[in-house]
């Protein structure tokens, strides 16, 4: 029997990095670029991995390559192990925002980009010139999967999406929905009833396949939520109200920023709408990363500095 601890003797653990890259990319050329090696080196690593595991791991399917069932089962475990090793190695590293260069991909809507991330961008320009931000506006419904895969580093998402993910998270700020319309629209008044709202031309929002929070509530109340105009941008939607009879439910902080440009009149909704709670969430492998921790702190500080929502 081999002595304990000798199981890994003779195995190049760098092969696990190659395996992870191949599973992420499912393409030898792209995996070689991710690893910073030549394509023949990546092909050789795949050959060694096949020999090590006794499985083809990746097989051709038309022009693409698909992982075998064995590789699928192994992929997430290997990715998690490598992330934990990286976390151990970097746990005592020092992050210098004025010297270090790093890119962070942050998932946001255009609403949170304008309300929250704009102050963060100004902070980074002053404090961390080597830090690059990529704001990702797609895939909000699958934010947990994209954090797991490493496609994004952080996600700013409503509490209703993040609370069941099991990922670390922090509450950033609260907002509330108001009823908005063009100032020249005489139908938009403080005395509007639910029936008045139902009778007015309606602009709604869609980010992905999920109905908006307000539309989901209207459906529960038994009201028709078919929109006359459907906007896929929270920022563009209020600007479309100008010169029309349309009404929309808009986040109060956003309505305040766009009130003059969109010539908005803002009134209280004729029914109770739960507050919108925005959260910051990430994958556990990034919790101790110094740069990641620094950026989370700056985002939390920007949220704390937001003016009262009223």
C-alpha cells in the first residue's frame, strides 16, 4: 500500500488548471489563450488529462466540443478546489489601489449603474487609476450561475433575487416606486386611483424574462399588466414619458435624477408597493481577496453616502 500522502506523487497539479480552462472554454485554442500557453501545449495537456482520468473528457460534436458526463461531474469540483487554493495563496496579499492593476466585472442594471456605480467610478478615478470596471447589464436572472463560473465578480441585484442564492451578500440601499408621468399630462395627479392607473396608457420595464416587481404585484392584485410600451432600460423608460399620456412606476431615486430631463411629475402610487432592496453579492471564493474586498468596501461606502430616497 502506498504511504498516506503519496497518491499525488508524480502528478502535475498544473493539469488541473488546464482541465478547468478546457471545461470553461470547451475549445483548445481559447483554453490555451486563457492559460497563456501555445495551442500545442494545451492539446498536450488534454492528452495527458485523458490518460490520467481514463476518459475522453472532451469530444467533438460538429464544430464544437462537448464534455463527457464524467468531465461534467468533475468540472465544478475542480473549479471550486482551484478557487479555494487561490484564496489561500492570496489571503495575506496586500492590495495597493494606487499601484495594482486589476479588472472587475460587476453585474448591474442601468438604474444601479447610474444611482450607485457613478459615484464609485469617480472614486476609482481618484483612488485607483489601475482598476478597470466592466459593467455587465445582461443575465441578471442567472447572476448566481455567472458568479459561480467567474463570468462576473460582483452582482448588484434586488433582494428578491439574491436572498435564496446561498451566496454572501450585503444590503446596499432601499428605494421605493413612485408613479410618474409627463408634467403636461393632466391625468397624473395625487388623487389617481387604481382604476385611473389601469385606464392610462402604461409603460413597463423588462430586464430578462422575469416580470418587473411592480407588474408581479399588479398581477397579484388582479390588474391587467399588458404594457402599451415595454422598455428594456430603466433609464430610457422615464425619458419616453415626455410628451405622452403614458404612466410608469419608477424608482424614486432614478425619478429624482431624471425629473428635469424627462419633465416628470411624480405622485404616490394608489396602492402599497413593497420597498426595493438592492444587495451586493459575490462568490465565497472572492471573500478574502484583497482587491475584491477593497472594491466591495467602496461600493458599500457609496451606498451609505446616497441621499435619503425622499
